C-alpha cells in the first residue's frame, strides 16, 4: 500500500482507523463500554494483525448514540437494541425513497 492509498482511506467511514483506547477517549467512555456493546453485537470491530480491536468512524457514531442512551438511563442491552432498530428504520426509509424515485408516477 502506498502513502497515497493510505491518505485516500482517511475519508472512508468504514476504515478501521481507531484503536480501542483512542475510540474510548474520543467517546468519553471506557474500553469496557466498547467491549460491552461489542458483546451485545451492536458493533463488531475489526482486528489488527496483532489481534487488537480497530474501530471505524461509522462504528464510533453508533457507539456514541448507544452511550447517549445509556447516559440517559437506558440499559446497555436496550440501548443497543434501540440503535439497531433506528439503523434498520433509516435503511428502510432510504430504500423506500430510492423506490419512489425509480418508479414513474401513475396516471389517474
């Protein structure tokens, strides 16, 4: 991989650029919280060649939403389920919008 290839990934939301320690620091949480939402299957961090967890910006946004819910009194398990359902709803809305845009209007 060249330096140009590496710089191109900086804009990739799915590139696992952040270590667990850095991710926890950015979110203002603990590494244990990240492990817990991983165990709840909200996010699955990629692993480096050495086996260390790596997180993407997309995963950090999901983790931040879960943390917001937990900070407001929701259990981790419930927060993870809520975030999953919110993500599914957003995807369904996106698919519906694509379908509406691709379907010609009916003449009545």
